[in-house]
């Protein structure tokens, strides 16, 4: 077995992953400086795998292919594509479309990733699979994103994924939660041993110098002795280590024949294919070039050649070749490679773009086509790069700006704010016409979304919407204005302007865009209208994005029961389409509907999935909301410490993007956590902030949903203050039929009433229709029982207290169930403790899988919904069967009971 000097612990870690592959899959990112030994370590893992009858599939990033969509992914999975027909149709088409093998329109990146996961899983089921990806920093970004998706989902598969990344090069893996192995330099003893094994006759003085300058870098320990020996004086100027190594390789290049150097330059700028490099070298030199020209480079230890093509000893050799060549030679080789790749339009165009040092509209037009193809294949990052290069070589300023704006708009789809800023800075000086000005203004709004400028910003957005002729752009500005109205208290006059303009732009009174804006901007004033129109649309089928905004509208006006069917439809369709960014948003909205609707297990699984997807898709605000929902559920279940930790995570995820809406959610959750824990003063302190217009946590709508919590926390110490706050809410209640607000008002009236009026108010509140708000009804019933017991009406108190206890137990509100038991004990009645069920031991993902399986879905169908392989689903089912004490799928529905419902 291979042995690396000084890498015993690192070798053992990788070999352990390979040895345990049949029991559990895993992924590991290996990081380090150039030459630190990443590739050597991966080679040891590969040798271990082959010895253990594990299939090895490998690829390596190549700088010249960074702009070719899914080039690295194709190299990794192309041996498995014969099984692609076994994939679900949408996944198969997305994957083959990504490789340009079938014509599809803009496949969702996550469908491509799921297809790869399933393809690898099927192969690994036949024989375990070690996937090795070297030089990840040079892979095209779409490939890296797919690998990140797969890496987070292989633990239940016999798959190990090893990814090597060079320090100093950002990749999409940087913010992932994948395990990492960071390689540092060898220690003095090991460095000396490696040096002596490669250069045993090195003079003492030169040996010490190499050891000092190599700083434990294995490649430097091997290459620097040759470079120092080759220097005529033995004195080599000090340079950073990477530059020293490049110069060492360049010195060996200088000794090669010109034809060999030209062939290496062609190979360094293209794929490993030796035939293409030979053809390009022949075009540049004007003479025939054969593979014999490569022999001096092989003998010098710079490259090796095999049936797969030319492979460089180290990526620094490739960069040394490029740096050593003159500008004219580089341009000539790129032009020749463009000619060689005439049959591959993407590769040809990128070489054409690299072969010119001037502006050329014909190259720009070809790059436009590259961008279009990349977008259709789901490689948005490549499309952005193509448009940016097209702008650089555009002769006409108007065309240049148009391409920069298109690139910036695509960057918006990716959530790349830094890239957007860079592109609009390039476009702004040459803007032409009203439409380009409006598009730039919209991009700036996207870029500065986190800047809270209050009403002045909203006024500018309204003006932009009024002045632009393009309806789509106008709606973009109007949606942004509406969102800012939701985030902050902007005043009725300004909100009314948004409403008026939205009505003018609407296609009709039931236009979903209009309903969303009305609900966002004036949820109280327009709440009744929105509810009425949503009810009329309940049986209408909408596309997923439209169904989502209708669900958002329902949630904004507190009609969570109305929001539910729209959101369920949106979630189902967005899953099928692989649109994980919008799916995360829809799941957060669904989470709140489920919480208020009393389905805490369903809400928890929606929240957990939403948080994970929001994190993967870079949506911090939605991630925060998902954390807050989980914190609220933890509060109801009596998990105080866990709830506070989740609220803190939500705050951390939000960072500098905080606005009053998000802060209000976090403070509401903290208030409910304290209230459920019996810390009324702390609860009141958190909840009171939502009602203080001078506090950043003040929110004119969220505070209304927290009314019951505030009043319960306030009594008895803050009765006078909270009474005035309830009076304000009463005034709003007279202007809207929003059910959630009126439930809170009825509850608050009963809590605040004197003894003469309280009972009538409790009965009035309990007689109201609260079927859509079971948690609220259970709490109201409990409050009534407490009121009766404290008036020494013990027998009467026991009935509502029992009812509340049973409702809390059924709903999973463990904290409130314990409160009801305490009150019953005070009323002279002992209650059995709630017995923990197997359902309580299921993770959110296990519960989700159990629900879907109970609903009749197969493992494959569940996997497609949850972006897991069907074997991962099978593993989860095995574990959850044991937790539930069952042995067959047919027992799931009975074991889950009410929790078997899938919303």
C-alpha cells in the first residue's frame, strides 16, 4: 500500500472512509496550498479503494474548461450514462440536457443534481463507489454546485466523495457544512526525511536552505533542489513559494525544444486530448507535429501521456507553461485551438474570445449564443461569464451595456450581490435610454435590499414603477415597494399610493399579483377583500409561483387556513420542478400555516426542510424565518433551551440584513418561549417590543398575531399598560374581519375583564368558530378553566381544564399540557403523565418520510419529493420502523395516528 512520509494521520483518515464505505457513505473536502500533497493523498485513497474492490471514478478541474458548463461533471459520470434511462423522466431530461445531449429548456439545477445522486446511487448499489475530484477550484461552477448537493446526501449510500481544493481560490463549497481535512506543511523531521529520500547527496548548506524555503511543502522539497542545482550561481532570488515552484518548472521548460514547448502550450490551454494539441501546434508552426515532440517533456518529468491524453505533473506546470509563453504565442495557440474545435461551438467560441486582444462584434455574438445555450442547460454561472466577456469585446457601447445588464440580471437569479455590483458599475457610465436606466435602477434595488432607508426609498420605487413603460419592470418596482412597506411602518398615505398603482397595473380584481401586494401593503385595510377573493380562487389551479404568492397573501392577512391549499399545491409542484429556492420560501409560508393550524409535527418538518434549503440556496431571511418557526414549536413543546438556541441561530443567520419584520418574529418567538417556561416578566419584555413604535422590533401586523401572548404575559403586573395596547388593536379590529386578529381580541377581552363580565366574554369567545385555530382554542379553554378555579368554582373548572389538557396532548403542546395538569392538581384531580410516543423520537425528516410512506408513496417517489436517493429513504424507513415498534409499511398509518396526515 502507498506510504506518504509525514502523512500517517491523514492517510488513516481517508483509508478509514474507504474501509467503512459499505456501512456508511461520506464526503470530505481536502484543502491546502499548492504542492502540499492533496493529489498524493487522493491517490493513496484510490489505491486503497481498488484493493478493496471499490469502484473509483475521478476527475480533475482544468483551468481552460472553467467556462464549459458541466464539463467536469460529464467527465465524472459519463461511464454511468447508460443507466440514465432508468431515472425519472424529468431527472433524465435535466441531466442529459445539462450535457447538451437532448434539447430541454432551462432545467432546474437541483433536478440535475438529484439525477446525479440517483445515478451514482444505482451504480454504488452494485459496487461501492469512491469519487475523487482534484483541483475543484478549476471546475466549472455548475459542476461544483452539483457535487456539493451530492456530498450532503451520500451518508446512506455506499459512496465516498473526496474533493481537493487549493487554498486562496473561492468555491461554492466554502460555506458548506461538509467535513474538511486541512493539510499543512510537514514537520522538520518528516521534511528532512522526504528531502533526503529524493536528494540524498545535497550539500549541507543547500539542504538547510531547501528545508527553510520549502517550509514543509512536499512539492517544494522535491523540486527546489533541482532548481537550485540548475542555477549558475546557486543564488536564486526570494519569491513566494508558489512563484518559486512555477519558476522551477519554467526553468526546465526552457531546456526543451521549441516544438515541444509549443505542443505543451496547446495542451495547457485545452482538454487533455493529445490529438487536438498536435493539430493546434501544427497550425501555429505551419509544420506537421507528432507525438514524439512530447517525449522531452515526459523525460523532464513535466507531463505524462497515456490513452486518455496529456497529464501535467502538477497544475503549477500548466501555469508555468502559460506564463513562460509570450503574448503572441498564447493568442496564436488559442486561435489554432478555435479552428481545431470548429465542431464544438462552446469550446471554439471561448478559444476565439481568448485569441483576440481587441473588440470584435462577431466574437461577442458567438458568446451571446454560448450564454443562451448555457442558460438552457441550467448553467447560469457560465451564461454570466459568457455575457461579461461578450461585453468586453463588444464594439458598440449600447450592445456592451445590454450584455452587462443581462449578466447582472442572471446574477440576481443566483443571488450574487457582489457580482451584480461589479456588473452595474461597468454598465452605468454608458447607459442609453429609459429602459436601460429602469433596469439598472431595479438591479440597484436588488443590490441595496438590506439598506433600510424608510419612506424615501419607497417613494423612489413608486416613482420608478409609475414612469417605466414595461409592465414587468413596473411590477418589480411595485413588489419591492410593497415588501419594504411590510418590513417597516411606512404610513398609510405611502401605502395607499402603492395600492392605487397596483390596482392600475392589475389585469383584474383577482390578479394574484394584486392580491399579494394588497395583503403585503394593507393587510388590515384590505384584509377582508383579500380573504373574499382568495375564497373565490380556492378551487382554481395555478402555476406553482402564482400559487405560492396567493398562499403568501393569505398568510399576510392571517387567513392561514385559506393559505394552506395554495401553499400545498405550490410545494408539490416546486418539488417536482426542482425549484429549491422558491420551494424554501413556500415551505416557510406553509410552516406558519401549519403552526397556526395546530399541526406542529407537520410544521416542524416543513421548517427543518425550509431551513436546509434556504441555507443551500443562500436565502438568509427565509432561513431565519424557518429557525424562528422551529423555535416557536420548541417553546410549545417545553424545550426552552433548544428554542432559545434556535432563535439565536435565526438572529445569526440574519446578520446585517435585519429589518423590523424579522426582528419582530425573533422577539415573538423568544416571548413565547419565556411564556411557556413560566417567565412572564421576560416574556412581556420581549413581546412589548413588538408594540413600541420606537423599537426596531415594532411591526404593525406581527404584533397583532402576538396579542394573546402579550396579554397573558402582562397579567397581572402590566394590566394598565396592556389595556391601552389592546384598545389600539380593537380600533384596527373595527376596520377588518381578519379572523386571527378577532380571535386574539376575544381572548384578550376575556383575560382583561372584571369578574362581572369575564365569564360572558369567555363563553362568547369559546362559542365563536375557531376550527381553523385549534391551538388558540385550546389556550382559551385553558384560560377559562384557570379563571373558574381561581374563583373556587372547582367542579366547573375541571371540565375545561381536562378538555384543554387533552387538546394540548393531542396537538403536541407539552409545555401547555403540563400547565393544564398543574391546574387540575390544584383543582383536586390527578392526571396521568403524557406518555412519550415513538413519533416524538422521530426526526423531522423521518416523520416526513413516514407520512409520505403512510400515504402510499414508494421509496423512489419519496426520494423524488425530498431530494434523496431511494436507498436513503429505505435506510430512514428501517430506523423509523424500529422507533415506532412496527415491522411493515402497512402499519405506518396506525402508528402515526393523526400525524399521518400529509398537508
